[in-house]
C-alpha cells in the first residue's frame, strides 16, 4: 500500500512516507518542491533504484579495470555474478558443516574472512550466517563462561577460542554500524540486538534469574551515538523497533546514556585497552542522544504488562528492575539530567525547553531537580527565557516550587522585541495564564496592562491586535483595574502620566495611578481593524472575554489575505465623464497646442 501499512503492520518504508506526507501537507503549493528529496527517499526505499544503479556502476568499473589490467598483463580478478553465487553457496555449505558437527568449528574462520571481503553480497550472507551460528551456540551454552572448573582442558580451550571469535564478530558488527550505507547499519543493529537476546537467555538460564547483557548493549549505544556516520534511518530503527517496543531495552538505554554522559566514564575500562578518555563529550553524542530520547514516546506503567526483549526465566524468584516503575522513572530522570549538564547547542537547548512541560517534567522522579536548569534558562533572557516559562510555571503550580520575583522577571521580558520573536504566540498564551489568577494584586495586573498598552503604540499590527484583546481580558478578570479606563484628568491642562516605564518594581511603577490613554490613541490607528478593536474600551464591558488564540497567529500576510478576500457591500463610485476631445480645455498641453 502507498501508506506503507500492510496486514502485518508497519513496514520498513512507512517512516519515509510519513516524512514526505508531513512535508507535503504542511507546505504551500510553491514550497512543495522542497518535498522532492523526501519523496525520492520513499521511492528509493520501495524500489531501490539508486542502489541498483550503484551496483551496476561498480560492476562496470570492475569490468573496465579487468579489461585494462588484462591488456597490461596485470593479474586482476573480476567479481562476476557466477563468483558471487559460488561464494554464497560456499558460505551456506560451511554454515551447515559448523551446525552439524563441532569438528567443523574451524570453518567459522573462513566464514568470518568472507564477511570481511569486498564482495558485498557474499559478505552480507556471511554476516547473517555467523549470526545463526552464534545464536545456536548461545542456545547450546557453548559461549557461556562458567565459574566451575572444567575437567576437560580441550573443551575449555575450545570455549575460549569460540568466545574470542564471537568477540571478533561483535566487533565487526559494531564497525558495520558506522558504514556509509544506511541499510548495512540497520542490518548490523538487528543482528547485534539478536545476539543480545540469545546471550541474555543463556545467562538467565544459568543464573535462574533475569540477566540483561548490558556490556554488549552499552557498546551498541556508545557506537551509535558517537559515530558521525550514523544515519537517521538507523536512529529511527533503534527507536521504533526497540526502544518504543521493549521496556528492558529502554531502561538500559537511559542508564547507558547517563553513564556515557558522565565525566567519570572511561570507555576503555575493562576492555584491555589503555585509557585515553576525552574530557568532554562530543557534539555528535549530544545531538544524537537528544534525537533518540526526544523520539521515545513509550512510558513504563506498572498497570500495564511489561514487554521484554530478553525473556524472563520462569523459575526466577526475585522481581527484576525492568518491571519496576521506580527503576524506569529513576533511569529516565538520570538520563535527562545528565544530558542537560552537557554543553548544548542553542537549537537543542530550545527544543528541550519546548518539550519540557509535556515530555520531561511529568515523568521525572523528582521534578524539582530541574529547578536549576529552568532557573538558569529563565534568567538568560531573550527567546530562551520565553521558552523556560512553561516548565518553570509547571513546577510552581504542580510541584510547589517557590521562585522569588517571578512576575518581576516576567515583566522585564515584556518589551518591544517580544512582538518580533518566533515564539510570540507561545509567550502571550502563557502570559494570559500567568495573569489569570484572581489572587493577584491590582497593582501587578495594572502594571502589565499599562506596559502592554504602551508597547501596542509602537508594535506592528500583528502585535497590537494581540495586545488589545489581552488588555480587555485582564480588565474583565480584574474589575479593580477598571479605574485605568475611567480616570479623568483633574484639570483641563495637559497632565503628566505618573507611570514610570523604566521602573522594574511593579509596586513602584505607579501603573494603578495612571490611565490607559494609549487605547484612545489606538482608536485612531492607521489600520481600521485595530482602530475598531480599540473602540471596544469606549463601550460598556458587556462582551465576554476574547479567545486570545484567535489573535495570536496574525501576520501582514494574513491581514492582506483577509482584506483582499473581503467582499465589498457597496461598490465604490468609479464613473467618470467620458472625454469628448483629445485634449481637455485648461490643460497645459491644450495651451501648448494652441500656441
């Protein structure tokens, strides 16, 4: 199906279809040309046009090199389709020999050599063949270390040899995670995780309890997140196929991210290598760790059945951490806190703040641990402070966070630049929420209303059309501030506004002793719609509060589209007197012609 969904569920191409669909329907007709790359990716996933063309190009180059070297007398072997077929058949035969008898274990070395060859098809077959071989060995317990002394010295040497070869195989899979081709990366990931499944089951049967092979999983996570070659397809497969589907993989992924982000982590510890740890975490790790964590949608719940990649042995007595909600919450919290301590780019910093109140705060073990991060963000200024508002307000209202001078700092953010920032709509939506409480003092609400009215005088039409309804809602919600529009001057002479615009203290800015004379000026605005909106303050306050959401997304383009699309009730008089001569009497040209 074109949607990518079949009777067996979501197939491999559906994520590419979602990207194309989102781009297409969120763009205008002129901008839909930008969706061509997303469409090509989807078609490539379905039909492999580029992959086939590349294989043919490689084969053509090999044949040309063969012909050239043959003419020069140089020995050069071309990889033909016949050679590919014979090599693949050889791999299958060697695999059957290894699985049929332990006397043929040496054939593993030959299969491993083929897996490292330049013949793509044969190497791919050999890698999968080794996966089946080692899966069978884990099932039989041949790769498991035992603490009991083995009586057979030969069997001990064979077991050690097999484990060394298995280690080489997993190293090969990790190197394939950094391959330039995304399908090869995904294949390596799937094989590596399958090996984890067999290893975990074998260790669990031996220990009669749940055992997660986190050493192997840590290497996968470390390779994927630190590699510059990691493709978006690989990250999406990791999230969709594993982290969003299996609770144990998600739990240990969070734990591993926290470990990798720790300044005390040594990547060469317990690996037989000399420690050469870097003092800082790479930008690639930060970017890709955030990309994966922000796409995890599944949250473990004690009320739902757990889904485990490593099956829990039936004879296990104690309840493992992977089925405890507290362990998942703690791992989630530690991973996000560790990521926030790292040097973040401006884009990632803003994206974390954007999703803080919905995807992070509700699932933290202790939401107050985010206080330092949000407080620092709120005091930074600019767009970062605007984005930190929602998370900080959530901590204040739902987690009893006491943040001093919150409204003073919010008042400082309200300047003329706020009408031009990208997150303007988000800020005013939150501002209405913050000022909606009936327990706020009148002087505080009056200060915000006065500041909004003053800024509306210099704001673009899209800003003024947002400020006026917000002032109206504030006066409706706080009747004690109605004096701002009813105060009259004591004498006929021009009076001075007592409002101190540059005063940061809300109690000392004298807003409640002032008036909203700015609204009178806005009633003569050059844009008729704003003038009409401002005239509401000259009428009785019988109308309900405005839905501020209706005014937040206006721009010059929406104003122009609205005005040009409006049908005129009465067409203007455009009739003129038809001319009776080429030159009218009294025109300068007529005088010139007369001369």
